[in-house]
C-alpha cells in the first residue's frame, strides 16, 4: 500500500529539517548545552556566543549574550526558529526586543525531545545559528 499524503508530508518535513541542520557551518553550531540563567536551555556556539531558549506562555524567547554573559543587542535584527515535534515542522518568526532578546509566538509547546534551530541576523550582519533539543 503506498504512503498517504500525510505520511509523505511528514517525511518531507523531517528531511528538510535534517538538511537544514546538516547545512549549518560547524563554526556556528552549539558545542555545549546546559541550563541557562533564565531557566531555559543554553548553548554556547563555537565563537563563544551564549544563546538561551526559553518557552513560556505561548512565547519562544531567545536570549543572546557574549562569553562573559553580557547582553548582545538584538536591535535591528531578525530571526526565525524552526521547530520540529512529532514529525511536524513549524517556522516561527522572531522579532528583536531590547536589550538582547528575540521573541516569537508559538502555538506548539516545547516539550521533551522537541528540536529547534534558531537562525538570526543581528545589526551589522552578524549571523547566529544554533540547534537546541529540549531535555
């Protein structure tokens, strides 16, 4: 029996997510993870930027800081989060909020095992990308 339309879309979405993750340069992928100062999942990128992903009250919040945990301004920046859960992929636009936040509305709660890829461009063309897996 051939796969259903829904099964085909799940496969395509999963394949797209894997390709996006695989295409990220090694210099921007997170090399460590842990609990951040705001209670979320924190990763440190290869260039020592600290990104913390927090989900609360229908919002995805990404905190961005330098190696000393000093805020990096998000003013004039933009971003997106690609969320994959249960074979479904959702893209969420992230908007800057001072001093160092990117916010977006999420209809999908980030539960254990949810994968999130965050891509952002800050003022001056600084590109940031990171992967998160919710513990």
